[in-house]
């Protein structure tokens, strides 16, 4: 038997996470149970609930679907209650929502669906997450540090080259996790190790966003519903908007539009754009509200997926999670949910496999593909129908599924049992096969019992509280 150093046997494994994003923080919290974790972050992290350069979309409306809320609690018990104590809300879907679907149908505000959205500003959520995860002594952060490339070969990654200022060095690790988001360099890094280029797909509806924060009318604070007018893919340009009541007695109002119908950062046109949506409800609610600052815009909204799980060869010691695998049009609000679900997938693999065991990284990559695929199919199922969104037109299957989902939405908008099945899928709590469950099929076959709503389901009291 060869000589083995006792220190080699007792050494705690090491892991590197690229990016202190939500994905990176959730992944670090999982890895800390089995390894010493170093997070490499190119930004200086703020001390409070403030934005930072690496999360430009933080200025826009965010929510966490119930599939994400469940994953948050699995990973960090008590975290959701902590965020709520700081001013976030758990919003009943659809009881506390006023929402018009992409087929122009207004959802009735059925309660008792078990689904809750976590609603707050992205800055508050990120701050609470940093506080919780980075308090773990097994996790360290190297801020203002850039990941430059992987160390190793096509068989195994053994570390990461990093640079801080003029200082470049190599960090060794048993596992490197890329949680660097949409700007991930993993495709180039893997090619540099001698692996083939990963297959990618891009579907870009050309959506632009404009967001402004308003002071909420005093009578609405704490109990006003979300108001959401979704864009209609069948009528390009698709335009929509949302009012998201958040902590601090504020409304985040985000407007969106596809090619030829984009909102701008001109203050004088913001309310007019909202009034010109398929329904003017958002414009009516904000036209006399007090804005708090200017308008933030973004155009980085394309759906882009990298199919790492399909690669024939994959190196041990490396995995990609969250937005670094796939980024979605933010209008669907699935990014944070997928971030947490990828970390759950990581945890489930590490429950039975060691960090450094052969094949562990590949198992992680394939497990992470499952929540990614669920969100991807929902986003692309809508966005692929906008003109110029993709080099290839929607397939026959995608067209069939789009028609089927429209029928499911039409039924769910008027039938609480069908709505429950629809929300199971929309919230990423269950796979899309749930739409073909007996509860949904029977509701679609027998037809809903209630007529379509002719106007947004805001009560008279809610209107009165919101208007001067």
C-alpha cells in the first residue's frame, strides 16, 4: 500500500463559486456543508440593500414564484420569514393579484391555491441573502476579483485563475461552480481545455424595459394587489406592464415592449405608454402618483440557453448553474426561482456523491438542467412567436403547446381547480405534464362555469384607496 499523508485523508474538500449572485450564494450555502468555500466576486459588495454593477436588472420589478419560495426554505430555513420581517410580502396567487394573461383574459381572483409569491425589491432580497449566507465561517469572499480561466484539462478542472488589480494567481479546488450569470465565460473556457463548443439556442423577442419607482398612495400600503398586464405575442409589438408594491411604501412600475413598441426613459411618455397598453389600468393608477427618481431601462432580455448536459464529454471538478446555463426574458420572473432550484439539485447530488468523486460534476450538470428546462419551455413557448425572435420558426409541437396553454389559461382564469394546475406549472412547482392532469383535462372538457371578466378585478375599495 502506498504511503498516504494523514493530512490528505483528513483534509476538508475545497470549492470555488464564481459570482456572489443569488445562484452563487445559494450554491455556496449548499457546498459549505461538505467543503470550504471561496466565492470570487468581481464587484465590491454593498453593506446594505443597495444595487451593484453586476446586477443591473435589480432596478426592475422582481418576484419569486412559489416554486422558488419552497426552494428558498429548503436551502435556508427561516429565510423567507426574515425577508418578510424586513418588509417583503407573501402574495396569494391569484387572490392578491390583478392579472391579464397573454391571451387578453383577466384571471379571477380565486384564493386558496396554496401558491404564494415573495415580493420585494431585488436589493432587499440580495442584502438579506448575503447576510445569511456570508455569516457562515466556512464561506469566504474575495471581492474585486475577476475569474480569468479554468485550470486543468478536458478530463478534470483543478482550480481557477483569478486576478485582483495587478495580482494574478491560481486557486486550487476540488470543485469549481460557475454562477457568473448571463456573461459567463464557460463556453470559451471549456474550449480552451480542448472540449467542443457547447450547443446554444437564442430566442430574442426584442423586449425593452423601463422602470420607475413611485410613492404608493398611503391607503394602499401593505395590502394593495399586484397589477399585471401581460403582453400579447399574437399582436406584435407586445407591450405590457406591472405594478409591484414593495417595502418602504413604494411601487415599482415596470413597462415592457418588443421591437417597434419599446418604452423609453423619457419621463413625459411613461404614463402615456402605460395608458396605451391593452388595458389602461396601470396608467390610471400611476397618472397622479408621485415618482421617486428617474427611469431605468434595459434591453438585455433575450432567452439564451447552453445545453451543457448534452455534451459528450464533461470534466470532473466543474459545473455551471443558474443564469450561466440559461437566461430568460425577465417578464416571466423565473430567474430567482431557477437559481434556488439549481442549488437544490446541487444539494441532492452531494447528498450521495462526494465533491471530488469521478462523475459528480456531470451529475450536477444534468440535475441542474431540469429546473432550467422548465423555465425555458415556458419562456420560449411565448417569445418564439414574436417576429424576428429566432432564426428558426416555432416547431409544430411548439405551436400545438402554445394553443393548448392558451386554452389552459382561458380555463384556469375562470375555474379554480384548473387554475391550481396551471399555477403548479407557472410557478415551477411541478413539471409541464401537470397541464395534462385529469383536473385540467376535465375542466377544459366540461368548460368553465363563469364568464370572462370584462374589466380588471380591482374592488371599488381598492380603486378608491389608490386614486386621489
